[in-house]
C-alpha cells in the first residue's frame, strides 16, 4: 500500500498530482485583496487595483489632447499660409470677417415697423465681402509693412516706436481711409453719388470719434505686442466689432 518511489511523476498518480499542484498554485496566487475578502475583513478604496483607469477621465484627457492638437495644427497651417501667400491669406481672412460682421449687424438691427426682422441682403454681403477681400486685407498688409520700415529708419527710442506708429495710423491714415470706407459702402449699396456724399457728411464725424476710441487702444496693443505678420489678423479680430458698427451705421443712413 505504499506510494511508489516515483511519487507524483509516476504514471499511476501523475494526473492526480497535476490536479493537486494546480490547486496549490491557485491558492498561492491569491491576491491580498482576495485574502481580505475571504477572511471577511473590510476593503478600503486603497486596496483596489491602482492600475485601473476611469473611462470618463481617460476620454476627457483624450478629448482635450485632440482639441489642443487641432488648434495647434490650425495655427501652424495659417502661419505657413502667411509665409507662402501673405496677401492672399490676409485678404481672405478680412473677407470672412467682413461678411461675419455684416451677418451679426443684420441680426442686431431693430425690427421693422411691421414687427418683422431685417433679412440678410446678398447685395450688402457682397459689398462687405469685396471691402475685406480687395481693400482692407491688401491695404493693411502694405500699411503695416510701410510703418515698420519707415519708423524703424527713424532710429527712435524703443518706448517711442509704438507711440509714433499709433499716432501716424490714427491721425494721418485713419481720417481719409474712413471717408473712403463710408463712401465705398454707401455708393455700392445705392449707386447714387449725391446720396453717398450726404451720408458721408452725416456719419463721418461720429464714426471718426468712435474709431479713435476703439482703434487707438487696439493699435497700441497691436504694435507693441503682436508680431508684424499677425497684425492684420489681430486687426481683423477688432474689425469684427467695427464691421458690425459700419453695418448698422450705413444701414441707418
């Protein structure tokens, strides 16, 4: 009745030995958490598997990373277009901002006498789109380059450079450019020279004061902080409000 000297390796007891060994291994591999459960002890959150990840947090992190990367790619693509085709890029950007300003301006206009709202005018959209595409985009690309070159040649102290640029822009350039802007918009909306002259005379003074209030600070920030190649883009961000103002002003007149 003794077990042969071969023990678990014998042909007779081999299968039983394998089963017993597997059971012993499974007992030895019980985790500390499972042992606590088996003993009826309390399990704290610290005993849980620390490698487990929370799906909502993981998705949020992934979403944020994707959005951040999307913004970085968009900025990189825009910067590359500025280097390859600066005038075209700035013209298209100005065109989009001008149309957006007209759309928002239309939405903000007061209701008509019959209670209905103003509808989007394709003609006005075309006028503002042309203003951004053909005029403001190319013109300010040239203007900022002109200022940078000529003011730098003056060899002014650094604290005066931005002040001089703002003064030249707001005092020398802005009044005639504003006259042209008001005349351009009014004429192509009415095709009436006499009506255009009357409208410009009526709105110019108020529009110029409003321009000085808004654009003097904006241009100071633009010249002091924003790199040369991005100044038209920064100006377009401020111009969104300005185009809304122009839309409401020219519509009222």
